């Protein structure tokens, strides 16, 4: 699924109008019907509605919704803000239609003074002030109105986007001047900001309404951001040949677990095996021998010369992939061994956890990383690599995208919508996963899954796409059975076979 920027969203509307063909007012009517249907499916005619409409096309949508709801027996009061005495053409046309509608409870056009209505817990506010075309923070009277709505007990429904929220970059937005919606009905496609954790407080529940905008434009227009769909993953899954043996299913090397963190090695190696690798070799300190031998009998152990830390690089000539970092600690001897290991690696590399923390403490080493390395940082790990704390999710994603281009690497920025930043500058968001996966060890499982897929012969891009999708899907299946609150990392591994099976069915 493509995620268009605000300019492309406007172009999509215009292309639909020109090529369907359909008039802009009729397209607005189509959108309003979808919005009205969605709203009236939730609330009955006993609920009073107050509609706040802005001077642009978002306001035109709101006016059309108000008219349709009133004609369906709803009590609707409308406030149209026309403080500069200029409305968009379609907003002006819908204002005239509202004036002709005998069922509207009250219509108020605000040119100067505004006496706000009482907003109580029984009232639903429809926010149609500003949509995806907004490009600067709200100020003046509109900011006061937003704060008035937010402090009320009314439920709020936003059309397309909560007013004040910009479609992409809200880094320098004024947060208290953004509507906090309970539900956002967005038109045709998700907007980029909807995928960021720091915007969720404004969006509430997000529902996408199909208003039949041009599929030709959507199909032919390139963009930088995408959301994975199940079919994108299904078409990438490799078949397992009936005559396969472990020798041609790939051999993975995992360097994981200092003393006291052997669990990270256990989780990563189990996930790697569950992802189809023919053989998994785990390099770990001597004191982890008993734990790993008992916990993962399928793995082959390769012991470090040290008792408690990873201390020396390993020859990777006999391996198809190297996964490194889970639980290795940040001892300086380990750090030196890590950079030596990364310099000499001739196979694909997945770096996570302490491998990334070490790089964050030795940032000059970043230029020595092998090309096409896969890194899987959570936000704080990425900020350490970058050397600066990011001012919000958009800025962090932008930095990750630029770094992936600069290093010609793959960076999976982990989160609710994990973002895969590709070497070509594109970004793919993963829709699977849930908050139950916010538990220690989940990242180690992801490292193991991607490492296992690379051992099986997946390309780096496909291993990242399939890996993060299945990781989240296994977490979703586990949460469905066990509940989010009870989820632990080993549950993700337990449900990984079911995730594979669902994709293969």
C-alpha cells in the first residue's frame, strides 16, 4: 500500500476529477456519503452533533456530512468559520446547500465574533476545520477553538486528519493546538503521520474510507513510503524442496550472549531454527555452555576462549549469514572483537542490540561497516548510533532513511509500525505486531528470524520484509490466544510456525 505525501494527495484528487471524469463537488459528495455512513453506523439519531467546518475543502466535506446527517434525522448544529470572507468553491457550494436544508438544527457562519456552543459528554463533535493540506501550526482563534474542543467531554470525530496535525512532518508543530480525536476517518489512504507513535494521541482510532479515487494514478505514481500487505509477503515466501537437506538449507552463525545474558542467545537461536535454517552455530562464552546445550539442543555450540564475554572474531567462510549482538554486552574487549568481526565478514550480516550500542559508543566505526548490513535498532539504539536524540518520530525516520542510503544498508527502525529503510531511500512500514511484544527479548527473536531467512537464501530485502512481518504476525497470534499483558518473547517463537502456515495457506 502506497503512502502519498500531501502534494500527491492533492494531485490524486485532481487526477480523479479529470480522468473519471467527475466534478469536484460530486467527488466531495461521494466522500461525504462514505463519512456519513461511517458516522451513522456508530451513533443513533438520539445523539446531538456539533459540526465545526473550516473555509477549505475539509470544511466542505464537513458541511456535506452535516446536511446528509440532518436529512437522516440527526440533530446537527453547524459552525462555519469564514473569518477571511473567502471559502473554497466547493465549500461555498455546500454552504448554499446547507442554507437550503430545512432539517439543520442551527447554522452559524463565523466572520468575526464566536460564541462557542456548550459541548457536553452527550455531544459528538465533527472536526472539519483543516485536513491534509495544512502546512503550518494553527494559531489565533483556531488554536483557541481547538483547545476549547479538547478540554470538553465530547467525543470528537475528525475528517481525514485531526485539525492542526500535518500529514507528514510535525516536528515543530504546536502540540496543544492539535485536535485530539476519538476517531479519525481518513479518506482513501493512510497519511504518513498516522504511522508515528507520537501522533497517536491525536488520531484515536483510525479508519480508512474508500472513496474510489483513481486506481490508475495510485498504481502509476511512485512514492517513498509503503505499508506492507499480506500478499507482498506471501509472494516472497520460498518453497521447501522435497529433496532438501540441511546442507542446502543454509548455515547461520549467531554471536550472542555474554555471561548473565545467555537468554538472548537462546531466543535468537531458537527463532533462527524456526525460520528454516538448516544449521545454526552459536558462538558464546564458555559459561553459557550448559544453558545453551540444554535450552537449544538443535544448535551447534562454538565456545569463545573467554569464560564470560565474546572476545575474538570468528572465521565466517563456512557460514551463509552472521547474526551478531543479542546480549553480548559492551565490554571494550567485546567492542574490539565486534569491529574486527564486521570488517572481515564475507557473508550477509544482521547487527542488533549490543552490537548497535557498541557502534553508538564508537561512532567513527560506522564507516567501516560492510555494505548492505542489516541493523535493527529500537528508537534509543538508533539515537545512540546517530549521536543525537531525535526530536520526534518523523525526524528519527528521516535520519534512518538518510543513514541507510549513506551506508548502503538496511535499517529496521523498530516500533508499532516498524520501518524498513532501504538503501535506495524508500521506506516500508510493517503493519503486524502489538503492544504485548514490548517485552525483553522480542528484538532477539527478530534478529534470529531474519538471520534464519538469510541462511535459507532470501535476499536481504526479502529477509527483512518477510522477517518483520512474520515476527509481528506471530506476536499477534500469540496475543490473540494469551492476551497482550501475558506475552513474553518465547511466545513469539512458539507461534512462529502458525504465522508461516497462515502465510503459506
